[in-house]
């Protein structure tokens, strides 16, 4: 048996961050959107267990964690333990989501692994159990299962779909050099020692989504981690300025960065903005959201 599961990257339309909790994690109020940049994970029947990774041409392979500390190994161990099963399968991950880019690529792989291995092992895990296992693997993993557009609370792992009437066109510019998520959160703590216990829900942004209004959404985009990311990577401000000058309605850092995302008014505008940015930036992607969460694309 061979199963391929495709899982999307996420962007944050809003990321509100509070003061660190006792467990060190930060309370979040996040609005996630799944966009059409995917990692594909294929698992084949095997007696043993192996994981290998290939990456898109433009990506630096050295940034991908090696088997053993890959989040996919942890996903397999968790699912197997949940059912009292042995771990088996040959896994291949084909990565197109920027690594260490703030787009939850590792989380997408974990979500894809849960869905694929559940099938391969005939485990029939319930949706609720799968979401609970996902939450143990990382704050963004439940959203990678859910997809669409969703509000994330807790440390980001409690997700519920929100009304989204738009088809949103995005230009994404990853950076050749990744940023460390824990480092960005630590810098956020230094910059904002008075962050609230629970970040507020962004009502204007939710209204813009429900109305499908790109201008309203553009002005409501917000990321509390952006100041920390720009402090550590001042070059990102130049990128944001360049994208807005090239016609994007608005550009922001996504997640903990360094990927920047630009909302445009239409598919044509996205392509034009991307064409201008390509004069100065090597990797510029055009994509749309919202798209589905982790789902099976091949089953033979
Ligand atoms: O949950 P995940 O493994 O994705 O988190 C990676 C790191 O990001 C955590 O170890 C923590 O340093 C930071 N983080 C945080 N608060 C969150 C999510 C992540 O401080 N809500």
C-alpha cells in the first residue's frame, strides 16, 4: 500500500501574543489561513521505519532536520503509542513549504504523517483524538489538519473555523536564511514586557473575512511578532516596502518570520507584484487561500 497525503502551509492573518505562561508558551489569538503551498508525504508498507526528505530546487536542504529528530518520527511514535501498535513504514517527504519560514512546514509534515499512518496502520483514529495528538506535537499542527481559515487560541492549538467569503491572492517571499521561533518569542518578551494575559480577538479582521473585502482585510492584517522579527532582520522592512510599492495592498511578516506575505486584490495583481519583486528576490511565490487541511491525494 502507498498513501500520499498533502498538507498546506499556513499564514497568520492576525497573530496576537500575550505574556508567557507558566509552561513557557505564549497565549495566542491567531487567525490562520491555509494557502496553496504544500508538503506531500508518501508512506509505503515496510517492516521497518525510515524517513527521507527531498526539497524544492530553491530550498537549502541543510536546514531540514535529519531523521530521528524529525517531527514525523515523533508523530509516528505518538500515534503508535496511542493504539499500542508498532511503528512501520517508509516515509518520503517532498517539501515545498519554506523551512524555518514561519509557515508551519514542520507542522504540515506532522499532520500529514498522522493522516497517512492512521490509514496505513488501519488505526481509524477519531477526528477528536487526531486533533489531540496533533496538539501534543506542536502548536500549529491541529490547524494543519483543519485547514481553511480558523481562529487559534490557547498556545495556538485550539482551532475553530471562521466565516471566510473571500478568495484571497497572496504573494509569498521566503528568505534564504530562516529565523528561530523560540528566539523570536524571547525577543518579543524583551520588547513587550507588559503583554496581556489573553490577546484580544481581532473583530475587524473577522468582519473583513466574512465580507470577503480585500481592502478591509489588508488594513486589518496584524502580527505582534513582526516588531521582534524586524529588529533581528531589518532587511525584511525593505522587502515589505518593496512589495507594497509593487502594488500589494499590504505586506506583513507571517508567524515568527522571516517569510513575508503580501495581500493583493486579484490573481493578476498578485502575478504583477510577484514579477516586480523577482527583480530583487530569488524566490517569490504566488498562491491563494483558503485551501483544505491535510488530505489524502493518492491511495494505491
Ligand atoms: O509548539 P511549537 O513546537 O511549534 O513551538 C515551538 C517554540 O515556539 C516553543 O518551544 C516556544 O519557544 C515557542 N512558542 C511559544 N508560544 C506559543 C507557540 C510557540 O512560546 N504559543
